[in-house]
């Protein structure tokens, strides 16, 4: 099986290139290949055997800008590790020099500019020149859809180009009944001659199509030869329809695919006055239905029409319509030519086209050894760690995992100086998972307790160790662990977590059952102490850039016990598709962050690309919040949190909001420098933001150029949510507001009136003077809590009032 990609500007009904891709891709899938079609603009084409992947590219009338907008998608396509890529249209030919995957340019031709403005003619000349001078020479292969298109290439490219003709048999053979019913529906009598044209109906946008000549001939035949009925079908607006009907023709805009076979078979003659064609699919579609064609002797017409046999070719428009008239009055000649056309069409089938593609694939695709994902170096990720100097030293390669059980999950446990009991418990609970897990223990240059790592390795010989030469921060350490991981999924693990036995199995089952657009799973992470409180079940970002763990500080009473979409996952414990970390997709974590907000940034980038995250409340993990970093002064943490907060806004937010929100937050830090609190930390954060600004802008361009989803869709996940946790005391906030949030969410899940009543009373008490009277508050709440779980009753009794 070969992994094949097609790249095109669009995948829409009614366009020739789009149809070619659809037919060849479908045939390749039927022959056992894996095919993905990438397009900037697409519509719902119904169920397809091949994959469709949007690569939105902002269109521009300036071809240089359009090509520049397309280029960032090269890394994305490469990251999917296809064996070969067929690039089918502008502006994506500009990807060819950037693609590492062997790329074949498929030249459908650059159309005539007859009748176009000087600006349009200049743009088309530029497109033709860049394709032939800059991109086609760098392609691994070159295909043209006709000998005519091949002759338009420079001599050096003609020698390389291979002609692969399009097919024309995508519509089924219509029956005699289909033909009769279509003619009756159109009001065309059996003794009348129906001449059909299919294509663009507008005579102004692309004058070379000859639509104006057809309309003129239709008006003349209405007066002189009323037995000739002209039917024009294709893409057009109300003005085009009126123009055709005024001339006496029948206009059919937007004919459904399932009616096209009957329409083609209903015709007596296929007629086109086009002055430029690289192939002309409708001529071949008509031929497959046994309909002869009349066309100008231009472009590829001598190749698709057997002149005098399957149709007639004319040297000018006058001769064209004269030949059409003669054929209209000679039914025996039409019948003979129709039979010849059907026979001639057997040379042009999609099976034969696909044979040509497969032959080219066999020549260009080299059997590869199993692919590996190498560890990202500083130069590959384009980042530098803020706290670890400017140069990244080589890190030791991890040894292969040794395990008696096969697993598609590698747990990357990042360790920095943890005590032996903490680290042992974490690894012990991972090794004991009901779904087998390979454990990769990454020591991030720990300054102490190195013996703890060695003792854990001794306790669990099958785990793998990766020693890093220094502290690369959370982002850098995890990146190196993920790069050394194996299997389809990576489990990101803080060393201060412990796992319920089926935690991984629950996440794995959910993620494996979803499409590749679901990239990660957020489990239910509970605080180790105090017990029963939520630390995270996913994370959220609001429109101001404020990020927090979903559910943090709330007592777990089942209010999050359903699978739902969320903004992202907390990287203290989550299961993610390993492929997403490839450069070109979401990519590695940004090592400029060092620690804090790196998971928010990664999830934001994933969301922008269209990836989704789901919660998995049946997967339970216990976490000692910030165990490793509690020993750090909060001022140091404040500096990192605030600078990374602004970095995320600058990089990831859309449009002007990014600059407005980041400026507001930076001004807030400047006020802190003047008034406090954390004056020194705020000053250092402002300095970091200023020095890093150029780097943020470069990263911003890369992120925004591949955007698939607007920010608002990502912010919507935070609607109605807020955090209830003291980050300095590392404790839940036991407030009436917390109780209200807990039970409001539980009511939405259960519909239980008691839950709604508790939430309503908590809300009323929040704004009432009674909130300062503990006895009064408890007297209102206790009767409602009679049937609630004991830990919920205990929470009410512990409210801070």
C-alpha cells in the first residue's frame, strides 16, 4: 500500500481539476492505496473512500501573495509522511521545492487570457512563468493531461513530462428511458435536434470559453432553424440564465450529478465554441454516452475528438456552427458518429488514467525502512530554553524499551529531583495499569535525589531511563521524552501523580474510538490532598487569555461525569496521539516557555489547526499540585506565569485581539513594577516580553497562517466556568461561589430539582448580607443537603464564611 496525497486549490462540484482528483483518488483507494486530498476550499462531496483535509489559504489577486500564503502548508503535508504527493494546481505548486516527500506536478494548463484585463493577463503570465521556471523543474515527476499541454512546456520539461489522459466514464451509461424522460422534462421533441453545452455559463469572466458565440448562434437558430434546441448547463447566476433564455436557449444551472448521465445522453450533438482547452472533459463525457461533438480545432481537441469519426473539428466559429447545422439535419450521420464516439471513448477511462498514476508511483516511490520520529534539537524546533543557556548540548539516546507486553502507549514521566517514595508510587501505578504501558522515565538534570531514579529503575527493570544533561524545563524535557517514545500514543506524566488501575485503559478506549481530529484526552485529575477535590478535567482559556484548569477547586460530586469537548488537557496527566508532536502538525512544545503555560499554548495551537480534546471522567488520576515547584519562591513562578501568559496571547490569539490583550496585560505588569505586588518579578517579566517579542511575531505568523478555527470557538469552552483554587496556598477555595458552580453544573447533568435548589440558594446567599452569618448560611443549606453524599455535606460545613 502506498500513502498518496493530492494537493489542489479546491474540491468543489462542477470543476474539471476537482473531478479528475476525485476519480483518480477513488480508483487508487479501490486498488488498496491510502489517499488523502488536501484543498483550500471544499464542499461536502458526500461519502468518499479517500480522506479530505482542509488547508485554508487566503486567496489573493496578487499571485505572489497567494503563493506565499500557501507555502506554510508544506511542513503540514510532509508531517503526514505520505510516500508521494501529486500537486495539481496553483498556488500549491510553490510547495514543491519545500516538500521533503517526492512531489509530482500535474499540469492541467494555464488557460487563455483572451478578453481579460491587463492586470489579469500579467498575473496569468507570472503564474505560467513561475510554474515552468521555478517549480516544475524541482518536481520528482511531471504529468500533463494532454499532448497539447506538454508542447506548451519548455523543451527541457517536455522531455521529462508524461501525458496521462483524463477519463470520461464517471457517469453511468444512461438508458433509453433516461434519455426520453430528460428530453420530455426539457420540452425537446423527438424530431428536434438537441445541442448541449456544459461548462461556465457566464460569457464575461472567461471569454475564451465562447459562451457568447453559443448564445448568439442560439438566437440565430431560433429564427432560422427552430428545430435546433440549444441546452446550456453548468455554473452561472440568474443573469446568465436570463441571457440564455432570452436567446431562445434552455438554461440549466447546477445540474445534480445523478442527472448528468441522462442529460448527456439526451443530446444529439455536444457543441462547444471554446478557444482554449487543456483536455475538455464534457466532450469525453458525451462520447461515453454515444454523443458526437462539434468543436474548434484548438488545444487538446484533436486528441479527444477523432475528427470526422467521433465528431467534427472546425477551424473557425463560422465553420463551427455550419458543421453543427449540417449534423443537425443528418440523423444517420449523427448516429454513425455517435457509435464511433462511444468506441473512441474507451481509450479514455479512469482505470487507464490510474494505471498511469500507478506506473509513476512505482518509479518514484522507494520502499522505505520503518519511519522514526527523531528527537527534536534546538535547531529543529526553532526554540531555545530561556533558563538553560543559548546552546543545547546533545542528549543521550534512550535505550530500546524492554517489556514482556506489547503496548501502543509510552508513558513519559518527567522527573526533577523527586523523592524516592513519590517517584516510586508514580511508576508503580503506571506499571500496574490494566492497559499495558511502556514507561520512559526522563530525568531532567535533577540536582538531587538521583539515587531515587536508580532505585526505581532497580525496582522496575523493564522501564526505560533517559538522563538529560541539564534542566530543560517542562517543555524541553517533555519534548525529548516524546521524541524518544514509541507507539501510537504518549502518556504525559508528572512525577507527583498516581494512577487508578484502569485510568490508561479508559483514556485509550475513548481516544482509539475517535477520528484523528480528536488528538488528546483529559482525564479526571483529583487533588491528593485535600482528597476529593478536582485539580483538572481539561483546561480552558477565556477571551482575555486567562487560562485555568476546568473544575479546579471544586469538590467532585459527579458534575463533570460525562464525556465532553474541552479546550485542551492539563499536561500533568493526559493521553495524546504521538504523531501530533511532529514538526508540521502541532509540533513540539515551545521551549521558550521553560515551564507554565506550555500545555495551554500547545493545546491552543492544536485547536487552531482544528484538533479537538475530550474529557474522560472515568479515568482517575491523583495529583499533588505543584509538588516539585512549591519549593520555588512565588515571585519566580509569577514571573514565568505572567510572561508566558502574554506570550500565549501574542502568538495564538487572532487578529487585533492579540495586540490589545497583550498590551493590556503588559501595562498591568508595568503598574505592578510601580505599585507592587511582585515588583521585581513583574519587571523581569516585562523585560522577558520585550526581548522575546521578535520571536513571538515569527511564531505567530507560522501559527496564524494555518488557522482552521476562529478563537471564539476555543473561548466558548470556558463559558460558565471559573477556577476556585488559591495558587499561593495550593488549596481549594471553599466559598459559596464554589458550591454554586458545583451544583449548577450537576443540575445541568442530572436535571435534579434539589441540585438546582442548592445552586440557587448558594447564589442568593452570595449576594446577601447573610453570607457573613455562618449560622444563617448553614441553616439555609443543611435542609437541602440531607440526601447528598457525606463529603458534600462536609464541604458545606467547611465553607469559609
